[in-house]
C-alpha cells in the first residue's frame, strides 16, 4: 500500500461526498485501512475506559476487561456491515460488502481522532471543564453519524430519504440477527446435550 | 543452627494454628455502602454487651415496652407500656424507682398503653399516654405538673381523637408530638400546652403507574381506590440546637429521615452517595423484600444520628452530611440481634436498643473502630480537621475500604494546601467534587512554578514553525525561479 492510501481517510472525512464517490468508483479505498481504523477504535475504547480522567471516568475498575471492549466494538461493527448488506441487497443498493465495510470503517475515523487526544486531555480537566469533554465527544459522534449517512448513501446510490429508511431497517435487522444468533446458539446447546444425554444413558445401561 | 531453624519453623506453625484472639463474635455483619452501591463489610462498630430484662432489675418482666429514654444525668427510663409503668434506673442499671401512676386532683391516675417518653433537662417527664388521649407531664419527683389533652383549634376536625405516640420537647418547653391518625405532620404545642399547629408536613408522592391507573379507571372504580394520603411520622428526636429529627415509614420516599428547622422545613443534609433512608439495596420481591422501616431515631452528638430499621432489625448511623457511617444488626434470637426493636438510645458511649418482642434492653458497647469513627466524626464536625486526621488514619488501618476516612483526610489536606496528596485521598474516597477543587489548585501551582519553561517551550515551537514555513516558501520560490529560468 502506498502512502496515499493512508492519507485517503483524512480526505474522506473532510470531503465525504467526493471521498466516498472516489472510494467506490476510483478504487481509492482499501478494506485493510478500514480494518486498521477499527483496530484503532478498539484501542481508543480500551484506553478511554481505562485512562480517562477521574472526573469523567465512571467505570467500575473491577469490571474493566479489554477483551470485552474488543468484543463490544468489533462485533457491532461486523453486525452493522452484515445487516446493512442484507438489507441493501433487498433494497436495490449498489454497494458491495467490501464497500460497506470500507465506508463504515472510514466513517469511524473522526471518533478515533477526537477521542484519543481527548482521553489524554481529560486527565487535566477540572469539573467545570468536563463540559468540553462531553461536547467534543458528542461532536465526534455526530461527525461519525454524518459520515455514515453520506457513506451509505454514496455506496448504494440512494436518495437521502431512502438512506435513512435503510439505516433504520439496518438497526432492526441487527436486532433480528442477534435474536436468531441467540436462538441458534441455545438450540445448538440443547442438541448437544441431547446427544450427550443419550450417550450417558447408553453408557449407564451397557 | 539447623536445630534452631526447625524450632523456629515449629513455633511459627503452632502460632499460625492457634485461633486469633478476637473479641466476642457478633451475630451480625456491619457494613456500609460504597460508591458502586455495594455493601462493604466493616469491622463491627458495636458489640453486644448484655441484655437487661425486668427480672435483672429485680422486677417482674417487662410487658411490651414501647420507649426508652436516657436523660442528661445518664439515668435510664424504660416505658413499660404493658404494665403501665416507667422503670427508672441509673447508668449502671441499678433500679432507682418505678413510676406507675400519679395523683390527679387527689385521685390516683395511671397510664393506658403509653407510647413514648421524653425527659427534659430539668427532670420533667413527658409521657405520651396514648390510650388516655393525653400527654402527662410529671416533675422529677413524680408529681403531676401539667397535662396536655383535648387540643382545640379551628384546623382540627370536630371529632378529632388525640392519640399521641411519640414526643420530644425543645429547650423552651415546646412539645412536638407524633399522633396516630394525623397526616398533616407533627403536632406542636407551646410550653403551656396550647396547640400551635403542624410542622413538617410530608408531601404526597404519586408514582407514574398510580397516575396511569387513576386515569384508566372509571369514576366508580376511582371512588373505591385508596386515597393518596401522606404517611405519618413514626418517631421524633431533638438535637441540642433545637432541630427536630423525625422518621417516617414510607416505602416510596427517599426522605424518610427529616431534620426540621423551627419553621418546619426539612434541612437534613444529603451529601452522601445515596439517599438517607436506611438500606439502599434490598430485594424487590419475595422474602424480606422492601426498603427499611425506620421507626426510631436518636441524635448521638457530633452531628451524627442513628436510625432504627424495625423491619430488618438494623441500625444506621449517619454523619451530619448524610453519609452512612455504618449499619449493623439483624433479626434473630442471639444476644445482639432483635425480635421487634422499637427504640434506640445512647447512654454515654453505649448504645441501647429496646426490644419489644424480647422484652429487654440490649446494651452495645463501642469497639475501637466504632469509637474512633465517632471521635473523628465529632472532631471534624467541630472543625478540628487536623486532629481528626490522625484518628482517620487509625480507622483506615482497621478498614482500608472506608471512603469517609479518605474524605476526612483529604479535606484536611486540602485546607493545608497539600493539594496533590488531597487529590490522591479524594480519588480513593471517590469524591469527584473535592477532587476537582484539589486538582484545580494543584494545576495552578504547577503552571505557576513552570511558567517560564512552558512559555519558552511554546515560543520555541512557534518560532520553529515559522522558520519551517519560511524556508519552505523560500525553497519553493527558488525552485520556481529555476523552472522559470529554464
């Protein structure tokens, strides 16, 4: 990968319409970069939960677990991509799965860029200044949502209204996926124990 | 040498296998709530010493006693309601006298199921004679001094039945009475026994589901519904400043303990992590579920007060800021746990709890931990933070999970301008507000100290940046000239 691939996400977050268009049609995006951004996001979540200043950090240190943080960041990301892909395939979206992953990953960049320094700065804040912490946090989230919106719209070539509808449907689809996953898991466990029980029964009777 | 080593090892093993010399085991676990709403075990602040029954005093047994009082001389008054008598002992539980009636206009009169007793500093006994609908005031020798009955006022309904249950009296002789069936607050009488009005009305709270139900119900249904009336107070006490402490039993309220100023407003400080209402973590359904039922309160000095939860038989002591210092007690049959605790009192440094079910008084003596906490809290309350620090440090040695001790030390350090250390203690005590104050000061200190260095660094950076831009510009221009020349 060349240097321009690393620079490209910064172009995207500042010029989203241009950026996502070129990402789709000029092949300027890279899935690997998107995954690097997700990895940075994980790092950011771990650091923020552990090291944010005392005044803004309400986490119970006994419950902090970096493995959980990884799970709760990466799984929703994948879940969103899969659900969005499933929905947009049915709704005449033009995006490929790799493009959805790229758009979502690149959209996460502002969160990383804002929260990483913010975590450090929050350690030097007094109570009155923590308002800025929450302000910048909120700005990061809004920026992310805006980029996600533009990204999905460009990748699938949707109208704004249809984008909003698909995003809402995506959230519902995520719920459905989680529900089906849980159902499948519990059924698998039951089937497993069914086999185990039969095996035990046979062992005891023979 | 080898022999010596073996001997040493043997000695260590023997020493380790011996049971530690511990004080008498308590039948309960003391605890407090930490920042994360977990109940954290504490060393016992009080240990049961003995139980005093009627037989121990050379009398027949108590019969459902209702109240207990310790006057300023340390004499103990037990209101033995079932036997309609008042048992008075000195501080060492030696019987002094028994008051079982008085002379009224030459005729003997006695009590009928009295609910509460208060002894004024001048020796006057105030007895809430519940079933006789009167408050009897006897002087120190047991002679009738005055009587409060039949309160007259426009605000009282015509068929009002006066049933005083608990009472307290302030320095000026004003009487504050908890009366059964009175929802307007505490009844206040002046020193001549004239009804003055109500103080400290409890406001009614309606939950969202209540409102929803009422809206959905038909008119006929609504009429048969339970009325939303405020809860009654369950007990009163008074501190040396004349503030009345009152408890109420209201499962939906967060303010079951109130501190009423002379105009009847609730001025209790509630600066702790959680509401001042006894247990904050309890089961919602099933056995032993529901919030604490605070039925008695005692001001124990140094801004502290102890409330009695008759539901789970626990005692909760708070400091003047509304932070839970400790909670202990329980239900059971051993010494130190209760059947139906009804009253709590302080005699010297000992805590007395009257148990109506067991018909005795349980005496608790403070442990080193308990008395240290009391001492440090009192010192801090009186403004001697620096002296309190040494005791707080002792407390932390006994219990390093005690947030209030960290807070106490932190506040003192903050006053001595030792901001960095104060920050550490506030962080350990999970006190964000004070941490912020300490941090602000510390940050200012550091900035002032390194002002020169910081400014030099910033200036250097700016200069370096400007130089970089200039060189780049200059180089570009040079290359452009070259290109133009070609």
